[in-house]
């Protein structure tokens, strides 16, 4: 079966997480992704290693289905080879610190000259302006994109979320930009520049918090658990942030992840009162409507917790769903990795690796009926030098030996 992006070629100069998460999706969609690495390799090959001398899970979980070549972009011969490569690819992707590719001698104008059809995608920490030349990592983007100031408890410090919204979140935005540019190229025949800033991507995911910032001008945010409001959106703990109140309530036996997140829609109140053994509250004027419950959401969730604390989260999940009440048990990473339905959905998948053996990774979250993703292992460093430099660019064995000896590949 032909894959959605079959025939599309990506020269992947990305490293760490944000860029690799994007090009991995393109690879799963069928693109030929060739990862171009410095001769020392993407730094994450060696970071957080669990097995000595073997590519880390950090690397293997973000670089599936790619090929790897090495190239020293600071050598003259390396730059020459790079020009030959750029002519053969549709997309060049990178997420180096600001200006790094320019300093290698390849500003956008030059890349366009070399290959006018090239789509050149860059992820940086920030857009134009005072932060343009600053480096960024995940939590820096969370800090400056509105996530940290709105995450946590009111009386605690700002918190980072475990979801990598700054890195992989930005990567997914980059995928959207690259695919749009590919589609536009069908009509114009021209490549274009795609840039995504991590701060912008996080802000896009924090859109509702800017909604609330503007609502504040008209009074308190009553669905928040906070009692007092200043002129900034406060941290609202586990409040849902949407139009329907929600909270994480305790379940038995009381471990750190024995919680379930429950949302009380208007229609859900009557069945909840039955379940928790308080049927009289269904029509009690002090409890019957969302409006009267709004001022005492903490008490409402406490009533539900008085019931849930005697049942485990799976039982609570089943009972609430019998009445179509939206809820979700808090799943630990261990529970997720062992979850059969996630494995059946191929979102938790096992992959074999020549050096580390079998490991588990997160599969393709976007399902295409005519282009199913098949998760394959990440490449070893420079594993495909022969295929690309030898077979494609026509370098002889002795040329390649010389390049290797002189530290070019
Ligand atoms: N051959 C030779 N040199 C290479 C090379 C190659 N194939 N690939 C990279 N390099 C060099 C670059 O030229 C650059 O050198 P220079 O600064 O002398 O010009 C250097 O390696 C890479 O620099 P940089 O990307 O800044 O690495 P870093 O480890 O100092 O910083 C980040 C890492 C992530 C902070 C930075 O890359 C960054 O801010 N990226 C953009 C935002 C981002 O994606 N962050 C999230 C990462 S998950």
C-alpha cells in the first residue's frame, strides 16, 4: 500500500526533541527521512542512557523510521556534500540554536537558490523581537507561553506539566506547517520557509487562559476554585478550565494515582446523586442546578469523593460511565505501558533494536486508513552513509574512506 507521503524526502537536521518529534511523524506518514548528524551524533543518543554504550531511549523513541548519515557541516567538503544533498530533498528541517544554519553558510536565500522547491522548516524558542536569539528548552517555553503561570495550586509555585507541550507540542505544529507548504507547492511549484516558535506553540495550547484573562475584566471566574482574583489568571489546580466543572477525586486504596477526574455536566447531576447515595440532592433547590452548585463546587466534589474513596478508580470509571458521566482515572506511566487497549491501538508499541533489544515506544497518534504507520527502529549513527553518499551521490569506497579519515563523515 502506498503511504501518504511516499516519495517525499526530508533532510532532517533536527536534534533533541522538538524537531525529531515532527520528522518522526513525517516518517510514519511514509516520507523518506534522512537524519543528518554531526559526526558525534545527536546529543540525545548519549543522554540519559539506561544501557551502557547503546543509543538512549530518548533518541530511539524520537527517531523511528529514519535513516542516519553523518556530515561535518563545518568542513569545506561537508558543505559541498550538503549542497548536493539539498538538491535531492523536498524538506529541510532543523531546530538548532538561532542562526546556527546561517553560520554554517546556508541562510534561507542561499538554500532557495540551491533548490527553489525546498521547504525549509525551523523550530526556534521565540519569534522575532527581543528573545529571537535566545536558546530554549521545554520548560522555558512552558514558562513563557502561559502554561507555568496557570499550572499548579494557588498557594504554590508555578509548575511545569509532564506533557512536553514545548517540545513535542511545537513539533506537531511544525508538521502542520510542513504539510501545508507541501500542498501549496503542488500549485506554485515553489518551496517556502516554515518557522514555528516554541513560545507561540505553547501559547496556542494555552488559548483558553487568554480567554479567561479577558473575562477577568468582567468579574470573578466563578468556575475556578479560587476565592479571590487579582488582575491575572491564577493557578486553578485541577479545575477543568471549561464550561463544565471537573476535579480529581480520591479513590481507594489511596495511592498517589488513585484518583479519577470527574466532570459534572448538568445532565450528570441526578445520576451522580443516586450513585453516591444522596438521591435527595437531585431536586434539592440548593443543589439541583449548575448555577446553585457553582458557589460550592468544592463541597460538591467532596460529596462525590466521600463515595469514590471506598471504590477503586476502575470501579468508579465503570459506574460513572454507566450513566455517561465523563471521567478519567489518573493513569500512571506503568499502567499506561501495560494497558492492553493502548497496545491494541498501536499507540504503545514494541520495537526491536539491534543494540538494545526490544523496547517500548509511543506509536503514531494520527491514524490514516489508507496509510497506516508501521513503527520501525531508529538508525544507528551513520548507518546509511553508504546508501546516501555511495549509492545516491556516487562516491567511491575510497572517497568515503578519505572523508571518514578526515572527519567529514
Ligand atoms: N556539523 C558541524 N557542526 C554542527 C552540526 C554538524 N552536522 N550540527 C550542528 N552543529 C553545530 C552548529 O553549527 C552549532 O554550532 P555554532 O553554535 O558554533 O554555530 C552547534 O552545533 C549547535 O548549536 P545549538 O543548536 O545551539 O546546540 P546547543 O546544544 O548549544 O543548544 C538547544 C541546544 C536545544 C538549546 C538549541 O538548539 C535551541 O535553542 N534550539 C531551538 C529551540 C529548540 O528546538 N529547543 C528544544 C529542543 S528539544
